[in-house]
C-alpha cells in the first residue's frame, strides 16, 4: 500500500472496523489484493487506453484507475457497475476533473477483453520481459527468481523457464490461511472447532478455508496464530537439530539449554520457539532492536509466558542490536535463530505490494546487515550449538551468498544437512528439497512461502 503498510494486515483491520463479513468482505479483499497483485499487468493497459505513460498520471488517480481496471478485467463485476462506482469514487476522492479522465479511460478499457489487451501490451520477447507483464512482477524480480531456481537446485537451465512460470503463477494465487498451533498450549481443539484442518506440510500447521482467524479464541489469546507453514518449519528444524558438546545440557534432553531468537520481531517464530523451548525444558531469549516490535513480541509470547511461569521456565524479551550480542554474550546459547531482515521475495503471495516496493538497491543495503547478524549469532553460540539462518527470500544474494561469505571467514563452523530436519506432519522429510545441505522452500512446490534455512553447528576452532 502507498503508505508502506502491508495489504494483508491493513485489510484485516479495516474489515473488522467496517464490520464486513461474508461476501462483502470477500469482495473487498479481492478488489484490494487483486488490484495490488496485478498492477504490473494493468498499468500498460491503462497507459494504452489513456494515451499517456502511467508516470504522467497522478498517483491517487492511477490507483483509482487500477481499481476500475481490476473490476473490469479481473472480476465478474458488470461493466456499468464497475465504471459507475469507480467514477463516483474518483469524483469523491480525486475531484471532478479526475473523474472525467477515469470515466473515459475505463470506458475505453471496457471495449476489449483482457486477452485482447494482453495481445497489445505483453512483449513477445525476451521471456523475462514477457512474464514480467503477463504475470505482473518487476522484471528484475523475474530474473532473480529464475537464477534462484537454478542456484538452489530446483531447476536446471532447461527446465528453469517452466518452473519460473509456475512460480510466478503461484505468486498470483490468493494464499490459503495457515495457522500454527503452538505445541503444549492446548490450541488444537479450538482450531478444529473453528473449522481449521491439519496441514500435512508441518506438524504444527493448520489451514483455515474461510472466516476471520481473529475470531478463534486460541488465536486471540496466543495459543495459536496466523503463520505460514514454511516459517513454522524453520523453528521446528532448529528445535530438532542435535546439539553436542558444551551446548548440550542434561544428557541431551534440552533441559537447561538457553535458546536465542536474535531478530525476534514481530514474534511469529519466537512464539513457536517459546512453546518448543517449554516442551524441552529450555529457556528462551527473544531479542529485538525495535522497541515497538519488541512489544509485539511480548504480546505474542503472552500465552507461553504464562505457561513458563507456571512451570518455572524463563522467556525473556529484550531490546538490543543483534549485531552486538555475540560480543556481549559469547558462547552462551545452545540454539540461535537468525530470522534475518530481507526483501521478502518469498512471500509475494501474501504480500503482493512487496514486489512493487522492493528495488535491487535493497540487496546492497541488507547484505552487510545479514552477514553481521549471522557472525554475531555464531559468536553467541556455544561449541556444539546450532544456528539457523533463515530468510523469507530465495534470492541468492540473501541466502547462499551470505552463508558462504561468513563461512569463508571462520574455521569453527560445520554445515548440517537441513533436509533431514525439515519434516512434515507424518514425520518424513519433505519432498523436492534439492541436493542440500540448505533448504529452500517454494510456493509452487511446497505450498509455503519461499523460506530459506541453513543450519550451522559451532565447533571448536579459531573464528
């Protein structure tokens, strides 16, 4: 959204505020999400219909035109209703002069089908430019995803184009709502009563076909939460990874271990890690650099914190720079999660606006931070302990390049095969995880966000 908010979060809040449910809520959701998702397809059509580049159209008017174009070309809204309501919106929001332009452009758009417009606006080649318009992604992201598919072993140069198109198509499909039942907190019955169903991809994952998750009591009180199954798999893999040596406590049961979430905000993975830590008798420190986000972490950990108090466990939320923690607490933790800030290119189904916000320059800004956080995490880990480095992005510059650069500087790290620890509800490793040792999940293969995870064990050596 134009002000920097996430569409999925703002929509949920707005729908509750307006008390919209059922078909009305579904219509508004599709109108907003679909318009955002297909912006790259509609803009060339608007440019052709208006006779001017979209950069010459006032941004607020352009947003109104996109809403109308989506109703005409992407939804089953009758032409008179789509044009009439959008022109009325333009008159109220953009002014009378703008409404005249909106009326003329939308009537021009309504003269052709989507297929006819695409014949005019989609370039024949190169393939990345064609897919950028047809599947509504910036071309730099299309190119990056193709490279990532090959780099992570999900495709070879011969199959890359086919897999790329499958991925882009999946990115444009409205995602299923995934829920996490934080183990040991008794959420499962509430989820089942609300119509949620167990999801095979992760032992803690559930899906909800419809309705507002916020109406489920277990979600409201923090025993469950909305969380992508791929995100859950990262936390589960870290909790299941074997620790040895100094990091191992009480005969390997987990009791007495200290765990760390280095970049915990807003708290999704921390919430699952906290529940898992309680089950294993471990303590958890959730560190977050932003005070506001740290408050969100405290809120999401409330149910687990109450449980911890009852059983004598410790869940601590701190405000601090994760890059400094390795120096201030060297060799302290048995398990450390680095859920690194990233471009979010693996979550374009759930956050379609991210594709239009992100720029290649973001990679240059994020890269040093990602490397410093991973270095700090390794320093904070006791010999024999495990670090999970995770991003919600398959971009090679945020995944294998980061891990590879850090490993080049250290002799005290060994790489674990993460594939053995990324397991479904049936206890078996997921399929299509490539050659390892890292795991890259894909929306079109696994039904999850595009999460990357590397599992690294700290060993005795000279860092």
